[in-house]
C-alpha cells in the first residue's frame, strides 16, 4: 500500500492506494496517523478511492486510527469508499461510526 499526504486548509488528507492487509500497509497507516498527531494535525480524511480491499486487520487499523485521534481531540472522516470496502463497513456496522462522504470537498467542508 502507498499513502500520499496532502493538505486542504487545516484538513490533512491521506490518499490511500492499494489493499490494506495484514502485513501490507498497516504499519504505514499507523505511522502516518501518529506523525499527523505529533504535528498537531487533528482533522484527517482517509481517501479510499484507490483501495480495492481491506481485511479485518486493515479494518482494525482504521478503527484504531479513529479512536487514537478522537482521544487527542481530533476527527477522522472517510471519503470515496469503493464498493467492496463500503460493503465491509456496512456489514460490520462501522459505517455508523465514521462520517463518510462520496465527495472530498464535502468532507473538507464538514470540518468547518
């Protein structure tokens, strides 16, 4: 998995690319989130547009990111879920935990 970080105003966006699986992408995601917290970036968007799949470990890491940032007074929102990932989020009921958006600009605006 590859992660590209960019900013839109006070919002940090992580463009996630590739599968998020046990042993592939988990550490990168954790390190990226932790680095953002250290840099006091507390408004995060995870862009899933190029994530075709994540397994239970990947899902767990997304939840861990959410809870870690929430404890620090921040928020994680999700945008551009692919169909497979959206189905997984619905089955696990995590779709009710995360604020999700189909449009990145709407997600950014929601922080204001």
